[in-house]
């Protein structure tokens, strides 16, 4: 089953924005080729320096819980971090 992901919002870890790879938290819509209802949800993902996303099989390595907490706080401050998928 193929899934298309539409990024609705994104925050980038401020410390990682200065290096080659950027850790991001995204609010996304998953659209399935099977015709099922789209689903919204959050995901952590790494973005390369050229802007492309790291194709990982379902997981992004999070260096620390502090990194995850910071990205969640930034998403809430941006006004979209309290969405329900």
C-alpha cells in the first residue's frame, strides 16, 4: 500500500538548523492509495541540507528526549502543536 504524505506544518530544531541534517517535527496528512480516509498525525523526520527528506522505514532517530520536547514546545508556540489526529 502506497502512502502519500502532505506536510501541513513543520518546525525545525534550532540547533540542528546550523548543520547538514535538520531534525523536524511535522503535522502531516497521510493519504492512502487504497482509497481509505486520510489521517492526520505528527511525525519526526530528518531533512537534508538540500531540503529533501530522509526516507526511513517508519522511524527517525531522536538524539534525546530534550530534542523531542523542544520541537513539541515550538509546535505548540506556533499554534498547531495541540492538534488531534
